[in-house]
C-alpha cells in the first residue's frame, strides 16, 4: 500500500493566500475601524486631535482618516503593501507615545497604559515584518 506524500497530507484546507489576506485584515482591523468611525463622526475625530494637543485639529483628523484607511487599503490590496505597512508602523510608533504615555501616570492606570504601549510596539513590529516580506518578494 502506497502512502500519499507528507506534503499532500499537510496541504492546508484553506489556501495560503486566503489565510494571509485574513491575517492582514486582522492586523489592519483597528485602523479600518478607527478610520471609519472618524469618517462618520468627524466632530469626534476633531475632538480626539484636540485631546492630544494636535492642531490644526480638522486637517490633522482628515490626515489620520486618509492614513488609516489608505494605508490599510494598500496592505490589503497588495499594491505598495510595503509602503502602507511602513506608514502604519511609523504612525503607530509615534501615536503610541501620545496615547500610551504610561510613564506619566501611576497605579492601575499605569499598568493598563504600559500594556497598551507594548501591544502597540508589537503592532509596529508586525507592520515592519509585513513590509520586509513584501519587499523581499519583489526582489
């Protein structure tokens, strides 16, 4: 009795391209949600920019919406995926210091913000990995 090669037995039930796209969608989910919420609640987006001391608030809010949705679209479409991933890595890295400045607070709030800070550092690493792989595939 012949046995099927291991590679055929281990072939995924779901094609790799589908799994990769779903993983990229999961990675972009917070940015898609954030961009859509800001787009449909622009006054809230302006208030968020003001909360973080960014001005002029309206153009900054518009820029963040374009960045979050546009970079996510690049990543998911595969067109200039590396550029979208690097844009979200840079955005996440810089915004993290404003939104999760755990060193400025204490107690339970500090622990929560520290956790959020390092989770966002993980996102930065994931986006850099996506960009690296995309560029590597193009060479």
